[in-house]
């Protein structure tokens, strides 16, 4: 019983309960509380049944059939059926879709209702990843016809009581949940944007779990009698986005100068306190089997940085930063100091976390970003590096990248597929606008008394999966 309080690091006016618009961790957490997906991904990234009881592909992976769970009710008491799935998936399809996740489903031609509890995805080309993709946060199932997401109903473990974007949401237990009802009676979700205040709220017992602990606070948590650190290795990454559609990012030499400025080993050692691995200007780390081991780590090389900056003709640049993730601001500060040594003026424009994703990211010429891991390497590349992806956050549009993404989705020859993944990683490493500095462990904090939170590579605080499993030890 009782109330569970969860505090993230970011919120703002763009907080939403509409899954197709989910952008930030706080959105994902609310989505997991209110809704279900067809499937969910466990900590080993295996798809498990949720609203779909059974799922299978045909022999060529060009059709996927989902048999839906019977007897599931929406929070308003109405029955869940195939119509809800067809409506939900339709919102991700087509040119006019506003979905942040539509790039994942470019292989799907149509979603077809077979009967009241069976749906089929019919594909344009083979895609073995469809089941794994159904566990992605944006694919939570919404009720047929829903257009107003200020007070939506879901099928999930908690009903919505109140929601104010940039303030908080309050949820009460769904006692008619289709599986075992949750342990908590009530959940409160909000953000504390100041990292010191967030840790203090955990240490004083005001909250039960916090996302994004600053590495500077690790020792405090380790010394606490009541709270503890959760460090979860994953493919999460920090990067500086140099927009390729505007100056100075449209100058390849400038971007290369930025890449050679980064002392990657030092970032992991001193800024992340060892809780991560060096980044290599492309997003696929050894956390994925498709990681290209042949691609050498780009070394910190001030002489090469100076050469490329000089060749670019750019003498100064400004990076918009916010503490969107552990270590990102300190990383830019370190780059600033290294730049000064070679006569380059790298400025930092600090902006608040509140509203960052709506006002700065994808807009300002140089900005910072952090990405959570996606369930497959193909999904990671599709959502942020495909030429047509809405979240291609340096606007790097490479037609070859699009060809390789499409070809690799259905390639069954493992060696050929690996070659394609290596080529994609090499393209991004050499030509992309991302200065990808580190792969960070998720650093979260929780009360020692909070049990049932399992480390999960897809996101903070156990991949946001705790709502129906966690409990407090009295």
C-alpha cells in the first residue's frame, strides 16, 4: 500500500500523456503507469506478452500476427479490442503522422484487423525486429478514438487522477487490472530539476526513487544508511549535436575539429567516475552485438583539432547546454578548456532543463543531447540517423544510410548484415554531425526499502518498468 514518489530530472510545458509525442523520461514513466503495450521488454530485451498474449511472424518475417488478451478493461470499464490497436498504430502511420516513433515502422505497409482479438502487421519488406519494437515507449496502446490526452484512460496498473505539465501527475491503483494489481495505492510523478536538491530529497526520504544522479553525488549515496545508487550499464549516450543544415555544423572541418577536441578516456575516468565507456562519434556501443569492433576509437588530438578548425575558417562557436544527463555540462567545459589551449573560442550558453527538448534541441546550431538505449541496434539507427527520421538531431541526411537501414532489416545472412552495420557506423563516425563523447551507465538513486526494481538497459529507474512490480519493505 501507500504512496510511491518518483522524481525525474527534467520536465516542462511539453510534458504529455500522448504516447506518440513521448520525448523525455518523465513521459515514459507516466506512460508505463497508465498504459500497456502489445508487448513489453524484460531486462534481457526479450519481448514478453502484455496486451498481446501471443505473437508470431511468418517464415519470411513479412507478416506478424498478434493475438490479443481477452477480458481486459479500459479504466472507464469499456472492453479492450482489436479496434484500439488498429487506431493506435494508425496514428504512427503515413506522411501526416505526428509520431516521434514513426521511423521505426517504415517497414509496415498496414495494420489489419482479423477479428475482435487478432491483428496483423503486413510489411513492405522483411523485418525481424517488429516484436522488439512493440516494447518501445511510444507504442503504448490508447483507446480507439482518443484525441484529448489531458485525462486519458489506459489499461495499465494505475488510473490518472491529476496531471499538470511541468508540475506533477498523481495516479491511483487500478484494482481491476488484468493481471495482479500493483502494490502501491498511489503514485506521484514529478521532476526536481536541480541535481543537488534531487539527491537531498532522496536522502531525507521525501521521494522513493530519483533518475539521473550527478556523479559528484555518488559518494553521498554510498555513505547513506537509507538510500543507494543504481548504476546500470547500457548504450545510453551523451553527444554534442552540430546541426548539418546550418553554420557552423554544415562545415565538415569544423565538426571534425570538435571530434578531435574530445578526451574520451578522461571523461569516463574523471567526469563519470568510471560509470561508463568512451564514445566514438557513432551510437552503437559493445552493448549491441552489431557493434563494429574494427572502428578504432578516435583519439584526443589537439593538433588535428587545430588543423581542422583552421581549415574551416571558424574561430569561435557556442554550445547550448543544459544538465540533460550526468556529465554533459562538465564534458563541454573540458572541451572548452582544450579548445582554449589551441586558440579556439568555444563558448557555453547554459540554459535551464525546463523546456529544453521543445526550445533548444533540434533547433539551435550546436546543442547537447542524451539518448536512452533502444531495444535493437537497427531501432537505434532508425530513430535518430535515418534521413527521414523526425529525431535525426543533426539533420544529417545521407541516402546511403537509408538504403543500408532498409537492406539490413531483412538480411538473414549474419556476415552480410554485420558488414552493413559496420558501414553505417563508419558513415556516422566519419560524416555525421554528432560528437558522441561517452556511453553512460544510468545513474539513479532509490530508498533501500524500495524492492522489486530491476536494472534495465533501456532506461533510468529500471527502464521505467517498476510500477506494477515494486513495493516498500516496512
